[in-house]
C-alpha cells in the first residue's frame, strides 16, 4: 500500500512482499519483516556492536571505581561528583540499550 513511499524515504533499492524472509528479522515492529542482509554484513554489525558494548562497559567500570574512591568522593567538588554520578547513570543506560540491541539481532546466543 505504501511501498513506494517507504522505498523513497528509506532509500531502499527494493521492497517486496514475501511469505517467509531471510536476513535480519526486524523484531521491534508489529509486522513480520526482514532486511535482506547477507550473513557477513550482519556479523560485521554484531562485531562492531560488541566493541561498542565493551567500551561502554569499561566506562561504567571506570566511573564506578571513581565513585568508590573515598578521596574522590570527599575531596572533589560536589558538582563534579554529581556529574560523575550522572555520567554513570547515562553509561548504564547506554549499556542496557546496546545489550538489548545485540540480543535482538543475535537471538539465542
């Protein structure tokens, strides 16, 4: 019904209705849909996502360590400690989103 509009907006080369698909199953939609991606492209995406997730987890660990340091917590300006707490909350949110995205694109693993 809206295939041409979707094709134009998403800059896809083709939209086709199929009974069963392959590639990347889109799970965050009320429709059964796939992106026709080859296995290599999906694996490259997952590898990059793993790298980003590991970096974010490292950031969380560093911020937690900084906040556990009694000297930092007592001697640093309160604004700086508050900023670190906010950075930690933001980093944890990012980790949760990245993990959910990884799990969504890599089901059963």
